[in-house]
């Protein structure tokens, strides 16, 4: 027996049907938010990811040299390919609103919610640097989760790069990126470790203690300025706070109320240029469900031209774990699926004809002509998750009817085949 590779997953029909419904929900919500689909190759030049993330990305890629001696990789993330497509077209009217749902690959140690191959919903807005665009991106992510039954089961934590840079500088930080990395582990490290590292980086023990207390807070959208003011002088960056509040107010005013300002949300701030956000389940059991932010300078690495951009990614692995935990990993409603059992030669021919007739009308149907007895055929229909079994033989053909059984309730009735 040959096993699958470590960190990769198989999906059987009972799970794949649910996954397809989830991806359909993502596509539909993206459509109503005005996003258009794109796609790109699974293989790209490795240099493109060096440009965005530096050499550290190399240790996580499935990369190789092809026969043309080029460094090639299976794509580990979506944004570089999206930006490559964007800058290749000078004729695109802006703002551009794109989404896609590709497979991505990273050679990491597999753990809960993290695999070496996963599917990820990505959405980006290019050419719009407004708070409305930021709110639209977060609103799309929230709308997807709400449509999947997760409303009130998660919260969105937002922060802003410039705000944190000002606060860290005011607190004496000598290495902002290093301190960001320390803060990123706020929920995974104890107080002594956090304070010690921040203090050693220039803050001193008093400022490091104050920073620790600040990082543990969450603030409602209309209280960001007041909350920061408890700890820091924010006069130099009031405008950034007001913009962040504006983004949050747009979301809250339009029904997305589970949004908070959280200073410890700093993942990716070495890359993002403005707002950064992550969605977490409210019980704190899992990794982030989605994450993203504003990255206005990435296009300049590819083309020399800076294009405002904001986007998010939502991976399938954490989403599945959360939905299973909440007993939401199931079909919302069963589509009618007919298993048509032919009895005798005439019944077999009639079953095949009925199956094709139903398919022509967009109804799922399979004809059973395997020669099993009726009891076994009914078990097969139930095991294969059909909703109804239809029985037809020479008698039914003569009387122009058939027997239809609801496999969930057991209810059975005779109907004209044309009335199914």
C-alpha cells in the first residue's frame, strides 16, 4: 500500500461536497461585493517570492531547477502572482477588485490548521487607498463566515502599522521589527519573557511593563483613541487612529459588529504598510481563520510603480477545523438525488431512460441495473447518500407509474414518472 505524503490530504465525496459548497459560498459573496475571478499558474519563478519575502521564504518552498536551469517553485502564497498579473496590464481600469481560490504549498511542519498543501480564498483591491476599501475587504471576509453559519462565533482584531511604529518608538525601541516579532508571540509567551525581551531591545523595564499591559487590551472601535491615550501620547498619530476608527465604524454600522482594536495583532507588519487584521474564533481554540492588511508598496518591487493595495487570505484548514468543532461541517440542505432501481430487463431500460430524462432537467440521477435484489439496492442508495429511491419494473411501466421512497423518512408513494 502506498501512503499519501506527509502534510497532504485526501478528500472523499462526503467531505468534498461540503468543501465545494464552501468554495461556492466564497465565490458568491465575492461576486456580490464586486470582485472578479482570476487564476494563475501553480508554478512561478522563485525570484518573485524573493522580491516580496526575502531569502527566508526559500526554506519553505517546494522549489527546484527546471530543464532550462531556472529556479522554479510551487507557489507558497497568492499575492505575488496577483500583483505580477496586475502590473502586466496597463489598461486595467481602477480600482481593481480580484479574487481567486488556488492551492498553495509550503514545506512546513504539519500541525493542526497548517498543512503543506492547502486551498486559500484570496481577495484584493488595487488602486483605492480609502478606509472604505479597507472595510470592504474585511466585510467580504466576515460575510463569507456569516454565510457559513459562523456569525457571532468569531472576532476581527485590527491594528495599524504606523500606530505601532509610533508607540514602539515613543517607548524607546531600538529595533522595531525585532519588537514586532516579540509582540507577535504575545499569546504564546509568558509575561516575564515578553517584558525581558522588550526591555533588552531598548524600552527599559518600566516601558516594557507598560507595553505588556497595553498589548493585553482590546478596545471597541469607538474607543481606540481613548484606550491608547491611557498609555501613550498619541497627538503625532491621531490621524492614523481616526482612519482606523473610520474603517471600524463602517463595518459596525453595516452589521459586522465583532471588530476590535487589538495592539498585539502585528503579524505581517514588516510587510503591511497600514491596517492589519486577523479573524479568530471567540473561544480561542484555533489559529487565525483569515488575515490580511494594506500593502501599498509591493507593486513597486515588480514594476517601480506604487499601487495602493489591500487584501486578505482565508485558508481551508482552520476553517474546516472550526466548522467541525461547531458541528457545522455538513450540508446545509440536501439536494434531491434519485437512485433509480430497475426491476427486470424492461425495468432496467426504463430506469436508464428515466435517469437521462431527469438529468436533462438538471436533477441528479443514477440508474441501478446491477442485478442485486431490491433490499440490497435500497441499501446501496442509502449508503451513497441518495435522497430518494425510485423503483420501476414491467408492472409500473404498464401502469405508467413508479414507486418513490424518501430514504430519510421512509415515506413511499406511487407517482407518474413525468411528475418526479
